[in-house]
C-alpha cells in the first residue's frame, strides 16, 4: 500500500441546517467552480426539490476543487441519521472528515450518529465551528461540548487531538485564530491538505473499485460510483463485476467520469485514489466490486445498519381513488418500491398476504416520509399505516430501538415537556440552561438530552407543538437496541371526528363539529364516509355530519350562514399526519391531497368490530 499524494478525499459531517452545503458552496465559489448562480439558486449542492424545500441533504453529492496543485474531492453527506445508509457508504469513499458544528447549537444528535461512524472507520476529523459571526454564538462552550462528544464516542488519542477551524460560511471566511479575522476560506483548505491523509492505494496491483453509490444517466445508463483502491481503470478495457451474492459478470468499460468542480468530466483512465463513476455494467448494484478479469479480487461490501421502523404501503382504496394520481395499481406500486431498493440500501420491502399491501421498513419516520413524499410528487396514489418499531429477540429477551433525543425549549414550558417525556419512559442524560444574550429579557432556554424508546418518540413532535405553542425544537436519532421497556409507554391519546356521510362540507355542519374539537378541513371540501375531519377533544371517536345544511323555515332562508365564524383548520403535513393516526386509521396520499381516514369506512361495521374486540 502506498499513498496517492495528488488527491485528498474528504466528507463533510453536520447536523441539518448547520451550514454544511453553504460552506461547500463558499469553497466552490472561491475556487471559481460554479455554473450560472441565478439558475442554480442559493445552495449549489442541494439539487433535489425536496432538499431545497426542507434544507436537508438526502443523497450524498460529490464535487472537487484543485488547491495548490492537489485535487480535493468533497463529499456532502446527509445530515440526518434516517439516511444512514447514504452516510455509511459515503464515509467508506473518503479518508477523513470535516465535522461542522454550529457556534450556538453545538453538536447535535445527527452529528453524533455520523461522527461515531467516521471514528469507527479510523478517520481523522477536523472540527469546523461555523456561524462564528452570530451575536449569540457560544464558541468556548461549543468546543468543550464537542470534545466531550469525542470522548463519549471512544475516539482514540490521535482523533482527540483534532484541529479547530472557525468559519462564517455565508461570508466565505475561515480562520485558525478568532483574534485574526480572515478574508477568504484558504485556512480551511490548508488544514485539509495538512491533516487529511492522502488515500492509501495499490498503484500497480489488480483493479479494485467498491461500488458505494449509483447514478442514472439518460445517455450512459446506470453507473457505479466508488473509489479506485487498486490499479488503474481504462476506458474500453474488459473488467469483471463481482456482485454481493458472489455471482460474476464481465463487460467492457464504456465510460469513466471523474468530478471536476460540480460537473462530471469524461476521462480515458483514472488511477488509484480517485473517486469515479463507471459505466458498462447493466445491473450494477451497491456493494459490488469492479475488478480485473485475470486476477479478480473482490472487496468486502459495506455493512448497513438495519431498519428500525416499519409501516404498510398499500393501494389507495378510498372512494376518491384514481381521481388525482397517475399511478394507482398494485403492480406499479410494487415496481416503484422494489426499484427504490436499488439505491436506497437502508430500506426493506416485503410482500404481505394481501397483493395490494407491502411492508416497508426504514431507518426512521423521516426516511419513510421522504420516500412517500417523493412518490407522491411522481404521481403515485397510496395509503400508509401508522409506523411501528421493529423488535429483535436475543436469548429469549425482546430488544427495542432507543433514540437519543434533544429538546430545546423556553424555560416556562420545561415542566410540561419533562412530564410528557417522563410518561414516554425517557431517561434524562443532560440538562443545560442556555444563557440569554446580553440585554435580552426573559427566562432563557433549556437544553435537554434524553435516551428514549423509539415507541415514545412517535407522535411526540405534534404534542410538543401544542404544549409549547410551537416554540420547542426537537431532534432525535437512533442510538441503540436495548431490552424492551416493560412499563406502559403513555402516548397522548386522541379521538377522531369522523364524517358519517359523503358530500361537501358546509359552514353550518362544521360549526357544529368545531365545538367538539380541532378541525382538519374547511368548508366547501369534498369528503367521504369514514374520512377523518378533525381531532376530538375527548379520547373517543365521534361520527358526525359536516355536510349538514341549515333547513329552510318560514322565518329564515337556508343560505344565511353569515353569523358563523369557523376557526381556521389545523394543517397536518405528511410527517405529522403519519404520527397522528391510530392503529385503526390510514393516511391517504395523492399528488394533490393528504387525507386521514378510518381503515373501515362504514360506521356500523366499525361498531360491530369494536364489540367483537371487547
């Protein structure tokens, strides 16, 4: 093994919204690597619509800059553990990482998850304290918390001696000393060249590339992306693909692409240490090895953590089925889910006894929620169930997933937050009272860290939205499997307001309904029997008619609803809708609407089933 001095491969690890993509954009702009910025928008590296809307990175992207004659390949990793499959594969392609930490928030749960993976791989980590230009930054406190995090994650002595770079990504500046302000980002690039080791490779051995990501090109077909760890790859050479199942196939290398800036440039050959996209193999998959035909040496495929949450995806069976979507049959739903498995390695899809329903397991609610939202935008109609955790059994003992939970909440709401987490069997690990900025009045903010069963997290965000009037900030990430909690986990019980007949909702009918709870719809909305139109203030379901209109009398006309004032309906985005529903309810998802419904639409049939269960 020798080192490839001309290349550095580095990943960026950060929590959602800590400025990771903005920092990469700053590096690219200062190295004069960008296309028309007006066309590209604010964040160059967030390319999926969903990524731009939510401010998160879902699929890892690659870019490169040349600095002082050395090519730096930068890989932007997802900041959320629900995309852990992407994170783990990305870290295998690189030799070091930048840990980006917000100068106010400090290290967060998702940072913890990805950093643990990087340290386990033995990567050298550079700590980048970002947003140091903020008035409320707590730089010294954040550095101390970051060091504590490295200790918690069993970093070795070399990893604990991490360099620190202070940046203001929006201004494109980086410095090693806060007393010496910088004008550009060169200090960060110098530290990368000095501290991140060059890739260790076998320059003259047989070809070895472990495929860690896939890319679809309309002209070149499916391409495998990975780092050349041995030998050299040349266009038009015959190479062998060794699959995860040990089967082998040979083909001609038709295309080799490397990253130059944000673009992928076609080259005739690439040597060990370079990150490449390779075309020529039809059914290439993640974990496959591209190697020599004469001396095939397959590499060990990456081990991807198992999913922790599952839910059913089914064909939309509501009375409105087929009205709003292009793809509505079980065949197209099945094809789409199994196609997702090619690139989404953390996902599991299982066929059930019903040909119309599939059991889909993922790394968390956000992971599955992004898949549902993506399918919805592609024109699919489907219905999904309440998420449930996946249990494991070892030596007759049941284990369940636990999460690391962080809540930042104004001090006046701390009582109700601590009480709610206690009901859900959360164990308090740390509590920090954040100081207020100078001159600002108030009680300050409390930073709470918990370990809590995943079962207790489901539905928690919606409860906190109500109890703290939307002021609590909640983050959680999978931590580990532990023996199952035997005590009852109390989740916030709720009943639903259910439409007893089909029709169009009226102000008169909804006025009667809003006295019983919070509404999810306004007037003039078409509804069907069994559709959930609101949340009951009591812990029981209530069937009512929101389509009722005022009867005509000698004294009044039927249309005089002027005096009725309806409270604006409570909006439920997809993630909150999935968390809200009970086991006997479903979320109907179409390209235009998100509706809640009962599994059994007929109220008489529901009563009969309830009696049988009792």
